[in-house]
C-alpha cells in the first residue's frame, strides 16, 4: 500500500475527508466511476498529491476553484530535501513546487519537513525550491542525535518478497 493511501486512511479515521491523487489512485477511481479532482474540490479537507500533478490542467482548475481557495491553509512538503536533490535533475516536478506560491492565496502557510537538511547550499536550495524568501520563514533545527537508540544487526532468514516479513516480528 502506498504511503499516501495510508495517510488518507489515517485522516479519514479521524473524520477528516481526505483524498490521494497520483497516477495509481486516479486510474483506480476512474475504474469505479469516481473523479478524484471533484472529490478534492468538493469534499476533501486533506489532499495528498504527487508533485507530478502540479502542472496538470486538473490541478490548475482545482486551485482556481473558489471553494478550494476558501479552504486551503497549508502546503506541506514532506522530505523537503528532495526538492534540492531531485528537483533539477531526476524529478523535475519537484522543481515546480516553488511555482505554487504566486498561484495560491497569500494566507497559505508552506511547511517543509526534513531530517537531513544541512545548513548552507542545501538549505538555500530547499528554501528556493519551496518558493520561500530569506527572512520570511522560520527554521527549526532539532537535535537528531539520539542516545537512547541501539543498533541491532540480525541475519535475514526469509525472503523479502510479498507482504509477510517474519524476520521483523521481533520489532512489534
């Protein structure tokens, strides 16, 4: 199961209408006669979307919708370091995240989350990639050193295909 589908289920379990929009979910919804873009506009309060959808006509229609514009409050980018790592070379869609800022209402908050950002050129590239400007964002750096963690090395005795991983049972 894709991470975005799990996130949607989590939101829905709290009573928050949510939808995931990516190539797989769009195809599955079309087979069921559903339009995820309409659901995103009319019903959803949380939309999880692959960056490849940002330049689409459907996304453009969504962000021009008065209903969507009324409710949008937050644009989070999890694993924000990929904006720098993948934006220019590997996944050009990540580079288009910065183009959201002038197209959305001014009250929208942008949130970039990463545990691996280095200060200096990488941070600067992420800031640019998210369409932020120096002095107009808050940078919170937590200490990622955890003294209460221990490293365990265990042999893998079973294959890693399928949905059952008995070698990881000790973690639960």
